[in-house]
């Protein structure tokens, strides 16, 4: 269906029902240890492109998939993106408190998945500071912190256990779905989809297995009677069944789109087709 691919990259499809409801999904499985593959990212600054445009611009990668959340007003990514150790975009810095907490700002640590120089994947809760060139990672749990400054720095989080996240490639989203081999959905801690836990949507997610496989799952949705999407918990259960040791949710809804050799997998839910996005994750052939 998708043309020639390396033996280390496989594509799977299902249209079996999910808890009795119509369901369609694809996932890509890629061997992280295959040195002929490159796992990379790309961004646009101040504008958005469709995945198909990224595909043509980046000289026909094997896989292109959406990732970060973003602002429709500014076209700015709201999650970190790393490419060859360089931070191309940063996490959202703070969220204004409401009600009794309206005097404060919350400092969320949003989920991201990274791949190291040794081609080992990791999902962590992350914090970025535009004054430094690296990413701070929290491995055990997300941070719940607040203060009166709109723009925080790591000193506000100094009482938490953090370390430099030594990744070559990374893309952020949220919330975390699986941590240390168990379902752990941290949407409340990351302040994402609070109150919408039972909502079904198209989904994009990514995870990894202990034997070195990267899993990229896209779920079709918003097509009644054909494909109704999934909740965060359903998404997490699917990823766990695929062997993911850690995994996270990425931007979904109308943004969900994965191309394999330039061909769409799930059908995007926007009536216009592919939604332009400011950043993507890609699997390409190794280039000199």
C-alpha cells in the first residue's frame, strides 16, 4: 500500500472495533538501532505547512507525522522540538491561574519523547528555558509548581529532581500515557484535557519498547459510523498492548496525520484535509 520501505520499518492497520465502536488506526514500528535510519524533526517559524508540504520540502522521508501543539494565532509551537541537539522550539512557559489562584502562574512540565546519540528513546516531563541551550527533564513525575512571575526559570523548580536531557532528537506534546511499563495518564498534572478524559478524538501518539522499537500510532476519528476516535485511556491501552514501555499523547484532532512515503494513513478529520502544522517528526534514510 505504501511502496518500498526498509525492512526495519513496518506499517500496521486495523479497522476492528474498539469497545464495540467503529475504529480505524495505523501504527508505524521502526527499529531504533538501524543506523541507516535517521529520526529527526523540522519546524517552520511563524507559519504552518501541511505534512505533504513538509514531505516534499524534506526530500521524501519515509514517515512524516504531526507532533506538537501550537497557537492558531501565532503559528508558534507550544512544545519543545530538538533537531541534532539544537532546540528549535520551547515549551509553553506558564499558565495563568484561575479563581483564588488568579495571582499566580503555573509552570507545567510537558511530556516529550527523545532519542539519544546511542539511539535509546525516553519519555520525560520537560522544562525549557530560552536562556539555556538544553532541556531539563523530570523522570519520576511531572512538576506541579507556581509563582508570581509569568516567565519562570529553573530556580523556581530547584527543589525537584531534574537532570539535563541529553537527546539528539525530541518532540513534545502531552500528556504522558505510559510510564515505566504502566498506564499513568498525567493530564491533570500537565494541565491538558482536564475534564475531557472521556472525549473521543483523532489521536497521534508515540512510544517505545524495551527492545528498541519506536511506535507511532495514529487513530482516525470524527467520522460517525466509520471511525469515532479514542479517549486518552483507550489510546494508552492500545500503546501498552503494542509493547510500549513509555509513551505520550501528541497533538490530535484535525492535526492528526501520518504520511508513509508521502501517502496518507488515516483520513484527516478537517473537511479541508491535512491541517497545516508548524513542526513534524520524521523518519528518513541516513543522509551524508
